[in-house]
C-alpha cells in the first residue's frame, strides 16, 4: 500500500465529520467486536485481558468492545492525536484505559505482552499489512489473540471500473491480496454502500479522511473527473468494501 504515512495521518486528523459518514466502518467494528467477544481470552473473567487497539479512530471498535463486557487493561492507540482525543471523548474517563500515539506498523507499544491485539479498518493503510501482523504476533502473550479487519483488493471496484471505462487509473490504494495473510485464519465479507450521487461518495471519503491516493497518482483533470463521475453514476453509485478479517492465535 503506497500512501505516504504523513499523508494518511493528516487526512484522518482533519476528517471533519467521521462519525456522520463512516457507516461501513461502524458496521464492521460492531461485527468485529462480536467475534472478539466470543473468543476465550486469557485473563478473563477475573483480572481481565490486556488489550492493545491499533488505529482506534473515533472509537467505534473501542466502544463496541466495551459494550460486550470485555474488561481488563486497555492501551488504545492511533497515529493521529486528533483521533485519540475524539475516542477519549466518546468513552469518557475510565480507570483502565490508557491512550497513546503509536504508529502500529513501525512503533513499539508499551506494556506488553497483550492477551488481545485488535484493529478495525486501519491496517490497510500500512505499507505491508501482512508483515506488520506477523510482527504484532510477537507482542501476544501465550494464549493471546490477534484479530483485525482490513480492506482487500476488491474494495472500490466500481470506482476503479468507472476510471477504466475512460482509459484512466484510479488513485485508490493497492490493498494487500487476501492470500498474503497466510499466517492468519482469514474470512472475507463484502459490504456494499449505495450513494445518492457520485459526489456524495467523494465527499464521504473526504469526511472520513479516506481520500488519500497512492503516491505518484496524478489527480484527474476537471473534464476527466466529470466523465468518470458520469460512468460511476451509470453503475448505480454503489461501492463495495471487501472486508478481510484476520485472526491469529498464539498457543499457550
């Protein structure tokens, strides 16, 4: 995935209305929380698990996990200070929640090892998501679980097709293929989001900070953009998110 790290950080820091537009992200976080709640986590039910969340954003997964009754000590991290503060505001002050800036791909968290490492739709922004997950696995305590969702290469297929119909290439990131996550148990589910018109799709991406393009991508000229939007409208303004759930369990 070839989007500069600072570009990603700035985009999400400036996301003006993430919660109002991130419908798929909220749905995916709720589904991931339900799957995590069904795990046999070390430390539960007495002391509770030691939890590390990567890329908390405004707190969709954090809040959903809390509603399942998972306790323990949590280290909640994100690349952007602004997102950490929004997550902290959503949750309120809680004695066993710590917040920290962390580049989940290249940084090292404090307080490990962890019984649960989780992340919802964040690791697709990594340079090499499969390698990063393999590295994170080293932060797991015996019996610990790593469970994350990311986006697969089938995401935004309709938008790319609209570009291709005009002989153009979309700037959407090159997400890691599903088979690259060979160290994990993987499941895939498509989430389809329909927009009222093409500009609503673009405005929604900007509102959640997900408009960052691949490095070296040249923006479309106004005529090219108009034609591409017209092609996208003909397809029904539907966008597919190929959501890949990766699960890795460390033996006790």
